[in-house]
C-alpha cells in the first residue's frame, strides 16, 4: 500500500468510527435528477466529498488533504446493514477501495482495499433536522378524519402519503402500515415488511422529505412532499 493509501485507510477508520447523528452539521444536498445524495463533511483536518447512489447504496468520492497532497479517490460497495433500534439508526456496511489520481490511463491495480469493515450510518446522508417534532406534519387523528395528504415525488415517481396520530400511515405506492410518527421524529423506523422509513419535516416550508428503503435494503428512495388540504 502506498503512503497515500495508508493515509486514506487511517482516515477511513476514523470516518467509520466517527459519531454522526441527524443533528450533526454537514453539507448535504441531492441532485436534480433525484438519483444521488451529495455530502461534504470534515473528518479531522480532512474534507470528505461523498456521493451516495440511491440505486444501489454505493458511495464514491474524494478525500481532500490539508497538507497540499493531491486528493485521493474513494469507491465503496454496500455489503450489508444492521439496525440499532434503541437509537433508530440504520448502519450501512461497506467494502471500500482507494486510489491516487490516474496517470497515462486507467489500470485496475491503481485501486487498493482500504477496509471491508467500514460502517456508515444512513443519517450521515440526511440533512440537519429543522425539528424532531412531527405533530404538525400529521394529516389527522386517523384515516377517517384526514384533512390533508402529502403529494410526493422523487427517485421512485409520484405518490400520496399520509400519517396519523393513531400510529398508522398510508401511501398510494405501498398501502397502509403501522408508523408512530409522534415517536419516530429524527429516527429511522423499521417497518413490518422489513423496509426502513425516515420522515423529516420542515415547519418553515411545511414540507416533508421521505427516505425509504426497499424490503431487501438494496435501494434508497428519496421523495419530497408538499401538503394538499382537502
């Protein structure tokens, strides 16, 4: 392993062990085609610029060094996940490779294994929360008393979404399901079908952002939602 790769490996271990949460401040934005989430985050004295591909959870990016070295390149493939129910966090497991810049073309030996035990919390890719209180985002006490719905669209197309004070929610894409919005603010919930859901609410814009996984957790669906009153 080159000296540069050794530096990247040390950073990856620090990165994997760093404490991140919904409240952690980092630069997060998604692309206009709803296909990727972009993150800029300082790890120690280095700057990590990471792109999460929603279609397969793979992560790519660069590490920028503070000592004038040229940036290193990072590519990570998802190998698994585990759910910490006590804190409502989905931890993504990765195998990561690093490389210096290419010279004279591309060769596969340019890439070296950094670690096959890198863990990133999904909340790393979620912007800083405006509030953890979802009370004002509810659509009523139950489906029979609903006074509004959320009109959503994003990486998996349009649908309507509702959530209620009685601990249920519904989506025209997936049907009705149990989801206690009053308990799950700033937390990722594991649903009965094995998928995961995070609901983030912006009171200032009366806007929802939904983060959903497939049941096999091989894809992330991100949607933005505006309220429609009946």
